[in-house]
């Protein structure tokens, strides 16, 4: 593996580097950010090289990971374009919404683009990352990118047109939010805070773990857990009639709309 350079030392960079170190990734990792204190923290925690000069950071890159918020990507790429990259490098954008075509047109042709959508769960090596490659990236380079993300969890390759739908669906925030919501509802019924958390975590995690291990369909597992006319059935019926499915669908649509806005604002 080659020198990886992260532009942006925020949440996802910290999680990815922690996952890479956990996987004993021992090649050079260089990080650039406009906040020196973030660079110092990553250097202390994960033995990265901190580079406060953007041009020097890019100069080191064989894999360049763009890990700034979507609204900062355009400005960052303009700064990079001011000192064009003359070597062939692969740039991987983590930015939600911004398509490969726009990224490709922002820098010269020596830079070839991929998109990756990881989650902070990659910190534990158990994450999931979606990948999409632009045309012109060799099979060997695609393998390099795939292997990088495989070291922090599973990888799926999806057509770029499905990237926004994947982004709004797979976030670990769904799990945390569902856990917090179920716990709070249980507490409101009088269950002790700690027990409510344990019960809600088992409800969500055990169901999913059982589905992963089982050869039965989700529908069959649901039927097994729901006695007709029983308590679980009553809860689910009530959720459904209160518009649970519509609420989830509306949430995902709002996220996808936001991703499209990221793309539209990129100039
Ligand atoms: N967090 C996640 O779970 C997650 C998951 C998948 C993908 N992503 C994607 O990853 C990207 C980063 O997300 P994040 O949550 O890690 O963001 P973040 O915590 O805000 O980190 C981004 C860092 O980059 C810095 N930065 C922005 N523009 C810069 C520039 N021109 N030069 C130097 N430093 C610059 C920011 O500084 P300022 O704060 O001053 O702007 C900040 O320190 C986003 O595009 C997001 O869509 C995030």
C-alpha cells in the first residue's frame, strides 16, 4: 500500500485512521487540516504525519482522500488546482452527493476519482463502505482502493446513481437514533433507564443478528416473533397505523434531497 493523504482531520478521518491502525496498516498516513489542534490530536493518537501545507500534503499522495464537508470540497479543489498535480494519483471523495463527473472536472486528468461512503463504525473494523469508480481507473488501482476499505470492514460496489440512496440508508445514525427512541419510550412507560437501554439494544441487535444467521426470510422471522393478537402484534399495528413507514420514507427522501443540493451547489 502507498502513502495515503487525508484532506480534513474531522470525524470520519479519525474513525478511518483508527480502523486502519487496528488492522495493522503500517504505511505512511499524512493528514492535512486547517486546524492545527486536530492534526496534533491525530498525530498523538494514531502516529500520523501532520502536514499543515496543502500543496506539500498533496505532493505526498498516492491515494488522496477528500474528507471535508461537501460545502468545502469545491474551495479545497480550487486550492489544489492552483498548483496542478502533475503525477498520476487516485483521489477518493467521501463527500455526500457530489458526483464523479463534477469532481473529475475540478482537477486535471492526472487525478482519477473514486467515491467512497464509509461510516464511523469502520473505527472498530466492522464498518461498511460503498465504492464507485470513475472510468479510467485501472483494475489494479481499483483493487488498491477496495483493499484499503476492506481493512476497516465490508465493501459493496454500487452504481454511482445509487450512491445517494445508499448514503441515506446505511448510516449507523439510524441504529443510534432507533436505540435512543425505543429506550426513551420504554422509560416513559416506567422502565428503569439502564434496563430500558439494555432491553432496547437487545430488541434491535438480537433481531438483526438472528436475521443475519438465519436462512428464514425477514417476513418469516417477524411472524415467529409476533403472536397474532398478542402484545408485539399490537405494538407493530399501532406503529404502522401511525405512519411509521411513511415517516421513515420521508426521512430518507429529505436526506436524498440534501445530497442533490450538495451536488447542485458544487461549482
Ligand atoms: N462523519 C461521517 O460519519 C461521514 C461518513 C461518511 C462520509 N462522510 C463525509 O466525509 C466528509 C467529512 O465529514 P466529517 O464529518 O469528518 O467532517 P468534519 O468533522 O467537519 O471534518 C472536516 C474537517 O475538514 C476541515 N476543512 C474543511 N475545509 C478545509 C480546507 N479547505 N482546508 C483544510 N481543512 C479543511 C474542517 O475544518 P472546518 O470545521 O473549519 O470547516 C474540519 O476540520 C463529508 O464530506 C461527509 O459527507 C462523513
